[in-house]
C-alpha cells in the first residue's frame, strides 16, 4: 500500500479503470469457463449414467437381488423346537414389509403343529417390532393333540393381518375345524374379531369330519370370503368384519359338489365384480384340475362354463392345480403339474373369463416345461403389470431347487428372463420348494418356500428369495425435469417426449453411448419410434442451446 502513496492524480483515475477492465476480463473468462464446465459436467453426467446403466444391465431380469438378505436369499429357522417349518403363503404390506405364514411341527405331548407368522423388513431382515421377536408361534386348538395349519394371509387397509387355515379339534378328537385369526399390526391378537381374535367352527352337524382350507379374499366392505372343503365337497362362505358368519351369503356355511366330489380346494381369487373363483384338484380317477365360480350370493355361477365349474386332465397321472391368478382382462391363470409318476411337468394353463380353456395360450391353453431331469411342479403364479406371467415351484434336479418361470402373455417362454425364461436357485441343502410368489410394486419378484436341512432329512426352514423382475431402473413411469416429460417408462414400440419446443434435438443413445436416433422437434410433443430396439436401458437427451436434459429409460 505504501507503494501508491503520493501517486499522480491521473493515476488515480487510471487505476480504477484498469481494475474495472480486470474484473470484466475475469467475469468474461468465468462465464466462458462456466459454459465449458457446464458442458463438461453434462458430459460427465452422460458418462456416469452410461456407466450406471452398464452396471444395472449386469443385473438382468431373473437375477437375485443382492440388496435382499444375503445375496438375494433369506433362510429362517422359525422355531428352535420345530422339526418341520413349512412356509405356505406370503404377502406384502404397503410399507414393503413381508409377512410369511406357515406351520411348525414339533414334539410336545404327541406330535403337534403350531401356527407361525413371521414378518420381515423389506431388505429381508427380521422385523423385531412384530411381537417383539419378529414372529408369532401359537397353537390355537386343545394343547397336547393340536394341529394348526394356516393356508393364506392378507393385509387389511387398516394394517391388520388376517390368516386363514384349519386346526385339529381336540374336543372330539375326530375332526378338523375352519379357522380365521386376525392380528393387530404389532402381532397382538385383535380382540374385536371373533373370540379374542380367533374364529373357528366345525360342521360335524352336517356329518363331515374334515373341514379344511382357509383360502381368504377380502371384500371392499371388509367382509372376508373363506374357501375350503367340507369333506370332499367345496365350500365358500363369508365372515362379517367382526368375525361372525354372514348368513346372508348362501345361508351361511354350505358345501357344493364339484366334479363328482373328492375335490381339494387349493386357491381362490376375487373378481372385480365380487364373484369368487376357486381352483384345486379332484382326486377321482383320473386326477383332474378343477375350477368353479360362485356369484355374489355364494352359489355356483352357471354363466361360467355352462354349469359353474369345469375340470381338465391330461397325462398318465392326470393334472393337479395349486395356484391361481386373475389377469386384468379377466382371464384366469392356473399353476400346477401334469405328467407321469416319475416325471411331472411344470404346468401353467389359462381359462377365458367365461370358463372355457383359452386356446390362444401356449399349446391349446397349456404351457408345460421341464424344470430339470425329473420335471417340476408349479405351486403359485402371479401376473406382472406388463402382462407377463411368473410361476414358482420346484425343479426336479438331483435335488429340488427353487424354480421360477416367466412366460409372455401368450404362454411362451420369456427369453428376457435369465435368457431362458427359467431360473433355478439352490440354497445349498438337499432340496427347496418355492410355494408362493408375489410381484412387488417395483416389479421385483418375491418367492417364498421351504428348505430341507442337509443334516436332517425331515427338518425344514422358511426361505425367501427376491429376483429382479426386469432390469431395475430406479425411475417412475413418467420422468419429469423442468418442462420436459418422457413417457412411458418402461416403453415398448414408441417413446414420447412432451414439452419440447421447435428446434429441440431429441437424441437416443444406448448404454454404451452409441447414438441411435436424432430428431429435431417441430412441436411440443416428439415421438420416437423404438419398435426396432432390443430390450434394455437407454438414455434420452433433450438439447436446446445450452439447456440440456438427460433421462434414463428402459425398453421391455
């Protein structure tokens, strides 16, 4: 500062001018650099997204989800005293938590089976907020000679959990009783339902000794539909929301003869119009798949297959059905097996909404596949939002493995799923069966079942596995940034870019950065023809001057 003391007056004017020019130069340079930096940042963003896409593409549909459990798998010994721990059904809560139900057989005073409910967090860890341990293990019938067998589980809109099944009645030692139990969200019994949370009854007054089943559906008014068997006949009845029998529904609890009797109900589904479909197996020779529909009054719907029911059988040993799902168009998909005594075929079949076999599906209405040298069995089926069909069961390899099969809507194998349409998962023991499957809201596939303990041929554990339903995107169906919206996502034959102005460049590149299309917008909406693209992850870039947006999208 002393250097400028006593400077000439002209310098006093010159110095600020130089300072101003210096600042201007810096400003111009910063603006120039900022533009370069923006371009560099955009380039880095595109590169990062491309790398991210490449990483995601390595996780293809059918791959185990590494963020679930250990490497996509969860194994749970639900009861230390249990010998047989059998998972039978799973469902999802709105918060993503998973509820698994089943039974646990153990040695007490005699050999007994307890009712088991286990809740997991969305990542497969145990949810200890549920009954403080993450699990409810309870015998609901007479101690000492009890058996409690759940068959299905559902979650009410208020978060309460309803489990249906049946149990051995120790009072007379000769019969099974229908059972429904409702729990609060924390695992405590809901005392406002039935008798302190439990509803149970038997139909011995009808002359039958075996009341089994428990395949539940929840109506929009809170009433609960129960499907099962009274002896060899089918039954569908309804409970009020408080756990009392609704006698306005076909007079209460009644049985229906289907396919001559000897029918075992294995699944139920509720149509949007309130009609109920049941399916299962008739064990009269030949063993047959059976399906029936009941109207909103609880009686057979004669508009379905002419008399309300249908049966179907092929193969030496006939056909069995264990699972069912209804498509958005009303068509009904069944899962089971058919074949010979030594070789079962993993079977998926489809009915039209009117009860006739859908001959446009697979081969004459059926898709039957080998899931290993000895075939396989499908136990459960679910429908993805894009219409693809996912079936879960067991593949008969040297030991049994989890078997997941995905079909296109026409019943043919979907080669975008593990490149073959089939995934077999080994849990490292002597055998596993996938008996339940659900589709998560993000499209991923969750399967549940049982695993044999290699050290004990009759000891089994609960197991879960989660698979990518399609290459994960982490984005919503319509992507918005600024004034630009890209939809649909995933896309198929065309992609729409909304909010463009004339002159905007819409550029489509693949995950390796290769430019596939460049379109100059002429209006507010630009359509990109993508019919020739293979399924995968792509990047859409919208460029107008210095304004640029990038969107990650997926073709299925």
